C-alpha cells in the first residue's frame, strides 16, 4: 500500500474587516495547524501545508513545516477572494506527482466577506476550475464564511454545501469554527487512512 500524501492549502482572508478579531483568527489558525500536524503523525501520512493570505491583493504563499506556528497576521484592505483561490489552485497543480502515488489535495478557504477586489479570476472561472479538479477524484475544496449568504457564496464558486460552513464574526463564533474545522480535519485524515481521496461532506465527516 502506498503511503498517503496530502497537500493542504489554507486560503485565509486578512482584509480590514477581519481586524477586530485578528487575535482570535490567528489563534484558530494555529490550533488547526496543530490538528493537521497531530493527524499527520498519528496516521503516518506525508503532509505539506501552504498558507495563502489575501486582502486587496494576494500575498506570496508560505510553505509551513509541521508544528510551525504563524505569528503574524496583519489585516487591511479589501477582499480578492477569487484571485487567492485561483493562485492557490495554480500552485497546487504545479506539484509534481510520481506515478502510483496516493496523493490528495485539500483547500480550506476562510473569509468573513464578499469578493470585491479580484482582477485575474471571476467566480465563474473559479467554479469551472474547481469542477474540473473535483472530477479527478482527489481534490476537496471547503469554504468557511461569515454572514447569512455563506452557502450561496460557496455555491457561486462551485463548492458543495456539505463542504461549506458558516461562522459568526465574533470571538465565540471563531472558537466554534476552530473546533468544527479541527474535527473535520481529523475525519478527513481518518478517511484517507481507509482509502478515501476526496470529501463531499467535509464538515459532517463524509
């Protein structure tokens, strides 16, 4: 049996509206990174982690070591969500895969607002890209957003309802988001251990 290889990318909003909850957002991110590292060790699955932050523009991706903690998270500007997702997809697609490797890709998108700043990718383009990749059977895209229109926003990008989750833009809401995401990550790793390469119901463990 081939060893499982997971390429996980976190696409995280750092626009100005995230500022009042920056400390909680950063703490939640680091807790989720710890969950990824813990599962990678316990299930003995090779894991790479990339972090793509964005505001008015998309920042250069950061490639994190297991156990690495993120210490900086500065919020300002608008929300180039589409461009951030598009750049992340391009980055992950560039990873070379050897024949026969058991590789899966997981993209975790976190935002508290609506797209309002992208210049390179439209929502329609992102939806097409996601649909094409999901048809390969080893890509999972998830969407975590704040507000009443989260599921509509996720659907616009082609992300399934079962892979979407809403959180309240409050300290308690971000804590609940972290707990929910950490549980979903553990379920994802468990599924990988038993042969799954993709999830269409990420936040329910499916």
